[in-house]
C-alpha cells in the first residue's frame, strides 16, 4: 500500500522554470511587504497549546469560537494529518472524493484506513454526487473527505450540498473533513466555513494559497471544541510547540490581510482574463472558463500530458501539473498565481507547445 505522496515528491524535485503555470498559491510575498519590525519577532512565548493572539486572530478570521480553533505550524498538510489522526482509527472506513488531491489518499492509507470513493465527475462540473455518496456510505464509515474549492478544478461545493453531506455523515455517526485551503482565494466572496454547519464538520486551511504567505506555514483546524482539544493533545506527539517567530509574524500578517488580498486579486484577475482568452482560442483543449479560485483543470484532446510537460520544461522553460497526480491523466492543472507578465508568457509558450504535439 502506498503511504508516500508521489505528488509532493514531484513538486519538490521538479525542474525550476521561469514561466511557471504550476503554481497553485499566490506568488510569494516579499518579506519587506509584511512591514515587520524587530519588536514583532521573538524566539519564545507562551504557546503551549496555541499562541493566544494567533488563536484569537484566526477565530476572528474564520468567524468561529476560539475553543474550536487549533493552530498548526505545518500548513494545511499538517492540519489534514492531525485532523485525520483524531477522527479515525486504523482499519476504519473513509470515503474520499474522486478525483482528489493525491496526498489526501496517501494520508488515509498511511493511517490504515479502508478507503472508498465517491464521484465528482468532470462532465458534471465536479459537483459532489450525493446519490453516489449515499450509496457508498455504510455503518462502518467514520469520515467523509472532500476539498472545497475542489483541488484541482476549483469547483465550489455550495452550502446546501455541504449540509446534505453532513446529514449523510450524521446518519451513520461519521464526520466530514473539508480541506478549505483554496476557499480563502475567493476573499470576501467566500462562503462561511463548513465548520459552522454542525459538529460533524472539520475544516482545515492555511495562509499558503490565497495570500502569498506560504513561508509562514500558518495552518489551522476548525472543529467542535471537544474534538479540537483532542487534536491539541494528540499534536503533542507530532509537533509539540510551533516556531514562535512564525506565529508572531502570522498574527501580523492576519492584521494586514486586506493589503495582501488587493495584491492577490490583481494577480488572479489579470491572469484569469489571459487564461480565458487562451481557452477561447484553442480547439485542442476542453476547459470551462475560469471564474473562481487559483487553478484550472483543462482536458487535453490530442497527444499526452506527459509529452506536453516534457516539451514545456525542456524547450519552453515553463510547466504545468500533470493530471495523473489527480487521477486524471488526460488533464493538467494550471495555476494562475505567477507574476502576470510571466504568466502571460507562460500561456503563450503553452500554446506553442500544444501546437507541436501530435
């Protein structure tokens, strides 16, 4: 059984390119834009079970009670790890959306879960198939896992659907884990967290995708207070204490989010317009126009994605994410997160590479 993430290994070791269409998080923010002073940073502080000002800031950000906020220094990846560790036992049944982000599958396998799948079909705009989910749930199901916005397509799961998923889970005594890391990239248009919909919901997120703050590794979990406390105690095994300077800088960053949102919006709106114009011009791609989120997931109608990726990296100093990491080998993920001039150049190079495919 595979308990390693082939996607994360690829992401960490892939060729570095100038015109990067594989970035799914907003271009990293220069440190100077945090406008931090030496008084904003300290090596030590009272953070035994979460640095108080950070917990308060995240509770305000998510509009949730602070008792249900668990801070994580490993971004959404570690948040998902801790959430799943607290929610399931070895051998229990876990239902995971298909297609999905490959590390979520690897994580469930690592915990020894009996993994089953429910559909989010491309031809149905990656909606959660509630009929399929209902047919897959059993009395053994302990966790239902999905991403919202969907990774890789950026499809939004609406609140009515989430409520129905919650009802399905509740009927068998299961919980629902929703990875919401891309939801923040909707900014003020984002719906409230799924964690607000009932105690069966667990939501994970971080500052890594929507704001250009990946380097802070500021992640969090939202859960009902009793489960949240179980996670804090369980985290003693995994992480014990978070790096205090990063926590303090995260508090500073949360205070300045409106400034970073303006920057992110400019990048995304500019790049989204370029990508949609590109899609309109291509007959060798099947792709709905991008409307929300940081990523898009077109289908290649001729040639192979592996050949396209090789051509882009070796000849055009550009890159996309092959869809094989999302159980969709004839698709690829484009991230709209690079500096706009570089993104436009990357899209132009993607067009030239597509023209060369046989």
